[in-house]
């Protein structure tokens, strides 16, 4: 458990006047599920995009599975999977076809491709739906397909950006179960972002609470309660204590509704 799989030091990113990420440092251990919890606008997606090589950083260092993220990003890319916040599947193709595109993208050989796609369909519970067009899938099924796409090449680390936003409670539980299985059965290291307190508490070994581009606190849920001096605090209390109240953050519900519409567009 002590091997460090993701090491982030003094990470920084600015968009004009907006300091989206300012001096973020944390470590994720092998086999751990680590949660970046924070309100909309906190800098979670920006952090994830830098970790997944999609966005250049302005400062700081990143190391993933022992590989420093420098000029040559391909070695890091081979070791990671990423499920973005926004839709990453094509509704006009079947589930199988969506997986096939990613399998080719990852350079899996023909024989290996078919085997791996079959395994993934089984793993994410979409075997029966594999030949249906994705536009007939529910939001939960789409999320599972996106997770399947991201792990075709058997990455060491899986990054998930708001994996259950816009899903109903039943679908959310289904996605949680799959994330837990990936962690426990495949021994995958997982880093996810969420603004749902109960999601972070249910899935994550340790949580970093992010607010306005900084990490306000890191620890297990019990450690966070202890840090705030109230062992009986609810996760809502912990969150409000470290991140401030939701309502005062930009984005807020508007953002949630927008994400929901995206999820429903296909459902
Ligand atoms: N491409 C961009 N251009 C300008 N500002 C951005 C861009 N991406 C994010 N931001 C800003 O950076 C801040 C953090 O955004 P983000 O990382 O998406 O937060 P979160 O994922 O926690 O909701 C916000 O103020 C957001 O408006
Ligand atoms: Mg985000």
C-alpha cells in the first residue's frame, strides 16, 4: 500500500486572471482510491487534465507509476486511463464499436482486441447490450461503457472526472460497484473527482478537499473529522468546514443541470 503511484508537487495552472490550480501537492498510493472533492470551480478538472497529459501545466511536477511527466508524454499515457467529465462515446455506434475504436487507438492487436473487448463488456456488465446503439443506453450504461473504454489497455491508474454526475441514485450505485470492483479485483489505482460528499466517503480511502485551486485538507474521512476537531461530524460538515459552503461557489446548480442534460442527451 505504501508504493506511491501518483506524486504531485506544487502543481499550478492559470487561465488569464484565474488561478485555477495554485500549488497543489498530494500522493496516491498503489491500489488506493483517492478522491478530489470540491465544489464547482475548485480546480478538480484542471488538475485531472494536467495529470492525464491533456493540459500543459504552468508549474510543479507530476510522476505517475514511477514515470515523470515531462516532454515525452507517451510513457505516461500508456499507464493511465481517463474518463472525462463530458461525454466520450459516440451514440450512433454500438457499445462494441465504441470499444473497438478505443482498442485500435490503444494499438491492441487484432486477436487481443476481441478478447479484451469481451472481457471488458463482461466486467462492466454490458455483454447483453453490446450490439445496441449507444443512444438507446441509459446514463448509467453510458458511464460504464466510458469506464470500459478507459481500461481497455489495462492501465495502472484510472482517472475519473465526476463519474456519477447526472445519474439517478440506482445508476450511481451501479457505477460505484464497478469502481470498487476495479480497485479490489484488478488492483487498479483510482483517482476520482466528485462534489458528492457521500460518494467520496463511500469509495475513497483518502480524500483531498479542494477549494479555489488549493488543497484545504487531506486524509481519511476519520482523519478529516479529527482535523476539524469533531469526530462526530457528518461529511457535509467536514466539507463545509474545509471548502466553504456550496452556494457561494460559482457554477453551482447551473453546472449540475448542464451535466445532467449531457448525461440525459443519450439516455
Ligand atoms: N479552458 C479554460 N479557460 C479559462 N478558464 C478555465 C478553463 N478551464 C477551467 N477554467 C476556470 O478554472 C477554474 C477551475 O475550473 P475546473 O478545473 O473546471 O473546476 P472543477 O472541475 O473543480 O469544477 C474555474 O474558475 C474555471 O472557470
Ligand atoms: Mg470539473
